[in-house]
C-alpha cells in the first residue's frame, strides 16, 4: 500500500462505566469535566492509548510510556540518539525528520518536535497528518467519590496503629463520549503516512481499551461502542471535517432519563451524498 491518497475522517463513541476515563491532576485526579458538566478526555490521553495499541500491534513508537518501554531507552533524547544518531550526521533538518518518520509510526501519524542536545540547539518539527479532538460526553456525567483506606501499616514502626485514610477514588457512573478525528493527505505525503498506516490506526481505535485496564479503569469498564470511518474520494475531502463529524450524533432515547448504558442512546447518521462510512463495532 502506498501513501494515503484520500482524506479520512472518523468518529468513535466510547463508554465509561464506573471508571475514570481521564483524571485531572489539578483536581485530585477527578474525571475531567467542563463547565456544563460534560465529561472530557484530552487528546493527549487518547493519543497515549493509540500509541500503546500501536506497540501492541508490533509497530515502532517514539513516545513510549515508562512502563511500556521496549528498547531500553530511558528518555526521548536517548531513543532519538540511539536510533537516528547525531543530528550532524544528516544533511539538514528535513533529512532528520524524514528518517524519524520512516522509523516511528506515531511520528509520521501525530508529528513530533525534536529539541534535544544533539540537534545542534535547534528544534526539528514534524507536523503529523492525524489530528484527534478531545473526547466529550454526549450528556453531563455524574461523578462519584469514594474514600479508600489502607488495610496494612506502611512501616514496621506503625505496629498497633489502626488503618489510616489513604485517599479518594473518583469515577464516572456512566458516560458516552464522542471522539472525532481526521487524516490530512497533504501532511501524509510529507511524513510518508500510508494506507496501511491508516488501517492500523483504524484497528487501534476499534480496540482502544485493550490492555488498558487499571485501578481507575477496571477491565470491561471502558468500551468502544461504535466507530465510523469516512474514506473520501479525493485529497481535500468531499465535505469538511466539521460537517462529517456533525453527521454522526447520539441522543438519549428518553430525554429525562439518567443514562446508565450505551443502549440508552440512539446513534444516528445523517446521509452525506457520495460518502458512506465504514461502521465498526468495538470488540
């Protein structure tokens, strides 16, 4: 498969049940919400999960989390130096960027800024073709707080002391989040993003929460409900991304009900002449 030739837009609906989709570190790690009470997932959070899935699928990733490091490099600078060598070995910054794009899928997808000591004191930027919006819940979410305590003393000299309050857990009782994104052909041509890469990204989105379980997101608490994949027939797209994203909507079946599951919503697709999406369910 060659370089991506036609624009792609996508919309995914994901559900959170008794889980913390994306904690806010400035708010005690409580689930993110806006002023209207709608739940939020940052684009950084979503891209982190996509990178993890890329690794799971055997793809080379530049921005690896510490617990998923697969090459022994302790920092981005170390990884860049170990794989690419010194910037002075390249004829110019574009040559360096091209090599980085050829090496790592996340770089040629999302882009990256290389601003390390071995880049001659300059920043080498790569603009990626894949843009991801922050996820926003369809309805306001109900956040619950749970006080937790430790059941064992942390130090031996604490013997005889009762359990002490350890902290709080915060979670969303239920939320249906809409995630939107696009793939730009002009930028894909610059980074070398291919049709195969697009297929990998689609699979990463469909299986977004595989191997993502944690105390904040127990296995089965996060689920991809549905993925809409729009493959246009031209570089610039038959419709604007905004119009494509608006064509997929979800609304409560009973407007006065408190949603408890994805089945409480009706997801509708407004037909766009000449543009039929591929519709996939999560696993």
